[in-house]
């Protein structure tokens, strides 16, 4: 990579024994911070762009702004095998937990918008829940005493 030639010998932490042996293969392919990924299964650092991206079901995963992405957790794996393992090890999906997360996000949004009062109808609309789902979510929150702080 010609763009990196000028950096040789000036990268902090890279000087040392390698300096004596000349630039090795690692020196030629210095990882770019933007492409560094860690396998969620084995923790290996992936620096060559061969990582596999996927998502696993996760009822605790609530996207800050995109309800369509709720219930899915993005994962990175070093191989297809580790991506499959992450799928196989996914925690049990609990609908009530997902609905509780949607409800808490809607309440947080109302607070951020300085709304002093929120009607149940507004909350249902903002959370995208049915009345039964909201009731189940509230019961789940009460049972597990999540204070959100
Ligand atoms: Zn891995």
C-alpha cells in the first residue's frame, strides 16, 4: 500500500525488533482503526476485513431511534462458524421485555420533548404497542423492578 510507505518507522508501538528485521507482512498491512472488529464469539481481533456481520434475536435490544430494529442485536464474527454459534447461543426471546423496552423508549422521548403529560393513547402510539402489550410490559417492569436509572 503506497499510502502507508511514509508512515513506516513512525507508528507508535510498532518500533522495536521489527525495525531490525525490516518491514514484515504486518507492517505492510497496518490495520485501519475503522476496519477493526472483534469477534463476539471468541474475541479475536479482525483486522483484514473478513469479519461476518449478522444479527441475533434479543428482546433486550432496543434501538434508540429505529423501532424496526428492536429485538435484534448486531453481532460480528470472525467466521461463518462463529456467526452460527452466536445464533445458536442467543438468549431466550421474551416478548414482555421487548415491549417494556419500547415503552421505556417512548417515555424517554416524551421526557426529552419536555412533555409534562402523556396520555395512554399517545404512549401506545409512540411505543407502537397494543393496550394488551402495554399492560404486559408494565407487569414485566414491575416484576423485575427496572427503574431505568
Ligand atoms: Zn471468532
